[in-house]
């Protein structure tokens, strides 16, 4: 879980990755990038919740959403620190994508339990 979260974190703050996954030539490039982020957050949420379950801790929807939303917020802070200025509305959208990914991770985790 930590390895996957670290890889996604590094990718999220890499400007080359950002540019290659969000080329302005594609009409819906922002939506495409948000879909990528939800997919990555779902993986992190799933792995986080599975790890919690293996250690005897509850796997709740709220826990998954909160954990991944906080992870997403950390990415937003790191992006801000390196000079990315998307604005608070887009930061909030990104953190919401994290919460959505955490919820989807919970759903997948619950089905595999």
C-alpha cells in the first residue's frame, strides 16, 4: 500500500507526467485527468482498506473516504509547494476525487472480503 501511494504521489507532482496526461490538444483533457486521478485514488483506497482489514481494523466507507481525501490534500499541498497554482476550486475538486476514489476502494474491498 505504501509503495503504491508513494508511486502515485511522485507521479502526481511530476510536471512531465502532468503534461503528458493532460495535453490541451485533447478537448476533454481535464476530465480525462480527473478520471485518471479517481482510478489511482481507488487503487490507494482499496489497498489501504485491505491493509486495515488484515490488521483487524474496520474497513468503513468513511475511513476510506477520509484517508484518501487526506492523501489527495497532501498531493495538493506538494503541488502548491512546487509551484502548481490551480486555484482553490480545482484543489477542492481534486480532494473530492480522492474521497470518491476512497469510496470506490471501499466498495471493491467490501466485495472481495
